[in-house]
């Protein structure tokens, strides 16, 4: 069966051409306006009580030379400002292209080993590659972002405090044999007022697990907190934790 080819009438073709020509002219007119012209449009638009037709007429009177915005142009500027927060289109921020020698996977691995605590975003910016490509190169090279293990940093006063804590436990066991069973918990992090150590954003790129530890200081008052946890069941008061110096 032969398909008949559909052809537009001359009238329809003329309408399409006029529509495309009008769109082209509008784009050319919009391109002629700068940031200063857009600001003047908004100021005049507010001066005219948010009437776009009056604003277009007043703009033509104040600035007889140069391109003149229409009512639709002013309304588009106002709409664009409300939706995006700016009167002009924001320039696209492109990643700088790598000029010169092509970056090899060995270069990415070398930078990661030289700067082990750098993120994939930092490596991508330095090497001029995307983050996904950096991840691919590092995974193919056998590198892995290993996380550190937080350990309690010891101070000179810790030995004396441990000795005091042990004496406290022994003395209470003599008077209360079920003393240890009455302790709610012995997690020294529960009452830390110095923040927490975030392991999520701290890592080290390496081919093998370095198994390194990082000393943290927010647990330095652990003996006092453990003693408070034991005394709370006996006294039923929180005053001793806040008033006693541990």
C-alpha cells in the first residue's frame, strides 16, 4: 500500500515561518539587554505599580536610544528573577580541561599516595578529571580509603585517676557486694561534652591497610563519668556529677 505524503498548505507554512522569525527576533532583542537594562526594567516596573505595559512605555520615554523591552520581556525578567534569584542566566561553571599530557591512572594514584587524606573531589580538581573517573582509576589501582581508629589519648594525670577509681570500686564492694551489678553502664562517651570524633570524613588512601590510630581527647574525664554512673544509683542525684571535680 502506497503511503501518501502529507504536505502543508502555503498558509500553514507561512504561519510557521512567521512564528520562527518572531522567536528569533525575541531572542536577539533579549540578548541585547545587559544587567543594567534589566535592573532599570525592574525599577520602572515597580514604579509603575507592577504594570508591565506602562513600564514598557516609560522605559521607552526615559531611554529613547537603544533597544526597548516589550511588555512580555519585562514580565519574563520578573518571572526569571522570582524563580532563579537573578535577572540573567547564570554562567555554567565548567571543569577546566586538562591541557597538555593526558592524565594516566598512575598519576591519580601518585597524587592520592602523596596526599593520602585528600578527597576524590580534590583529586579530580587537581588532575582535571571527573570524580567518577578518579574513583575508577583508584579502584583499578587497588587503592582504598582506609579509616583510622580513634583511641584514648593518655595524659600524665590518668594514672592517678585510675588508681583513685580502682580504690573507689574496691571500697564500695566491701560495703555493697552488688555494687558492680548496680552500675547502669560504663560507656565513657555518654557524658562527653567535648564533641565526637567523626570518622566518616577522615580517611587515608593506601594500597594496604596502614592500621593507624588517632588520639582523641574528648574522653579524658572517663574516670569521673564512670564513678558518677555508679554513684547515681546510690544517691539518686545528679548534683554530684556537676559539682565534683574529676
